[in-house]
C-alpha cells in the first residue's frame, strides 16, 4: 500500500479550526516522530508506566493486511495499552497497536507480548533502527469505553493520531494513540454534559385541591448538551449555530451578573440538540451554562437555585430533576390559588421566579428498556406566547380526567416501573395520551402524529406517546426496537421525512468535571 506523507503542520491547523486552540505540548504529541514515552515523562516530571488492557494474536483481516503489507490471515499481535503517570496513576495516552508476528525477532516478540514495556523502549533495547511515519491526526468523540478510561464526559473531544514504525522498508508496527483535548492545555476548564428528557405528562391542570402542574418524565442519555467553559476577557460562544450561541450568550451574561463575577467566560458548545422539539433542549442548555459559569467562579448553587436563576422549573420540574438526578421522575407541582406560588395556569416560560417543584418519586429506569425517539419533519412544538395561550384557554381541564390520570399513574405506571413490568408501564403510557393536559397537547397536533403513534404500537412498542408539545414522539420496548424504528422511518418518509434515534434512560444527572 502506497503511503502518502501527511503535512502535519497543515493538519494541526485544521484540527484547531474544528476543536479550538492546541497547546505546544498537544502539537508535539500529535506531530512527534520520536518517543512519546520520553515526551510524557518530560511534561509530567514523573515516570510513565504501561498497563496492558488487551493482548492477543489474531489473523489479519483484509484492511489490516493492506495496512501492514502482509497477506490476509497472517498472524498479527493486537495490543491495547494505557500509558499512565506512574506516580498518580492518571491515564495519559490510550493506544492500540498491530504488529506482524513474522517480522519480529524472538526476543522483541517476547518483550512486546509478555511485558508492560513502552514500544519505544523495546525498540531502543533491541537496537532496532526505525522511523515513525505519521498517517493521520484528527478529533474523535469519546465513546463510553474510552470516556471511562480517561474519566471524561461522553463525546468529549479526543485528539487522535495514527502512525507506522518502519523498519527495513516495511511496517513493523501500526499504532493509534488518543488523549483528551482537555489534557495538556493551559488554564482551568469546566465541562458539563447534561441529559435530555422525555416529558410524559402534566398531572393536574385543574387545581381544585390547591396544587397545580405536577409532572412525569424520564432522563435520556442521548441526545445531550456538552459544553466547555473557561475564563476569558470577553464573553464568547462558539461551536454552534447563531441562534443557540445567542441563547448561551444571554444566559451566561445574566448568570455572571447575578453571581457578581468580575470576569467573563468563553463557552464552546460541543454537543447540543434543538429547543422546542419536546426534549428539554432549552432548559438543559440554560442549566448547563449556569452550572459552568458558577463552577468556574467558585459559586456553589443547587440545581433548584440554578433553575430559578435562569427562569426554569416554574411549571414542570422534570428538566431540573433530570439535570440533578436522572432516571424516572415524578414531581409534586406548585401551590395554587390566591397568595400562592401560582395563581394561574401557565408554562415555565411564563412562570418566572417560581421555585422548581419537589420531587416525589425518583426511580432508576430499567436499563434494558430501549427508548426510540421519532421526530417527524413537522413544525416545532408550542412555545412562548402560543404555549401560554394554550394553557390559559384550555385550563382548567375536567376534574374527572385528572382523577383518572392520577389513578392511572399511581396504580399502573409507578408499579410498572417498580416491578420492571414493561407491559404494565407501556399500557399506562398509552392510556395517558387520552387524558388531562396530554390530551390537550395532542389535540393541537396534525393527524399524522397520532398516526405515527399507532404505527409504532402496531410494530411492537409496548407504549408510545408524545413528549411535551412535540414534535418528538417516543416508543418504549425491550426487544424488537429495530422493527419499531423501521416502521417509524417508513411512516415518516410518507409524510415528509423525519429522524429517529434509539437511546436509553440516564439514571444519573449532569456530569460536571474540572480540567
């Protein structure tokens, strides 16, 4: 295979355009043709140790064979290691290597396969004359396995490079190395990753018992909000579209003023999803921004205090509770009537200054239950003035429906969660679509929405419903989700298109880390 030499300086500039400024140490680690182990020891001031995670001899598949210029089926040593700070135990580099066994002298092979020794030191020990040829350098998101190794948030950017060690004109070893973008940088950074959420329904939009609202929801692992913040002379937001950037800028500016921060902040939005699609994007973005700003300037705030600061949680507490706890959540609403927290029926956007409601039930959502999100290409859910008018004109809802809904939730939905009974839980999800304020929300949707719900149920979903005001619909199952997803995709293709995502519940709140 002919190898084209990469212009590493040009590639580093491209990486900076994508992910942000690289430090000199990061540039050296990505571009060096020398020993990475020695560089790490120079940077940390500590010895570097190798921990072998995986080591086995495999038969080369066609891709590996072409890469190493060997025949398919030839023996290749496959090795995965962590280069660690031997003093602190911190993982510095995660590396994979592939080595044709036939090209190794017996002593070299023994060191490579039996000992936790850096490859550079093995080469040096055996006096092998070799050169490194860099093949690629890029940014890649941290997936679940690697994010755990580095103790970073899922989908945080990793810097990755691939290179070959060439000996006697042939590839001796192919190596891929990764390390977090937020390592080896100057300055303190706060990284926040929040869950999204399903809002199943509001419980009581009648208010005759002196309380109103009350909500049920589920925190989701994906989609998510991932932001990174650092102190800055001016307020900067990048990494997202202009509308999202303005929302973050407005929120950050307001929070900084309220906490009397003397400096400003630079925020990079690494991952986000649109607001007004039924997944709580606006609330999670605001809460993540507020938490990052407060953490950066040493201000300790509870999620409830953050929510009140950014004007969230005035009707439903599901977004705030998902940020704090994750899992399946039921909140108890607000006191209602003259002289109480709330005197009228209104969404959170029109309920500024109202404290997020108390969480009455918090339960882990079964990890083996899959959740399909189906978002047809239809107008975004009601928000702002239109949402406030719907609350005003359609409430109070009939008391009989509220009673039936609460009975349904208490005696079927909650036991379904506690006993991990998918059929019982799914039946309850289906039932609440025809009750209370959820019935009102669905009444404002085009008939294609109810048709999609019926399609997903017919394809095998135990339960299906609309999250908040939509347009995102959800289906819950433990098996056969591929059939449900295919049915949803086929249906949406006929009505103008849409997107699907199979995800799972997140049974913990927002992840926050300092780098």
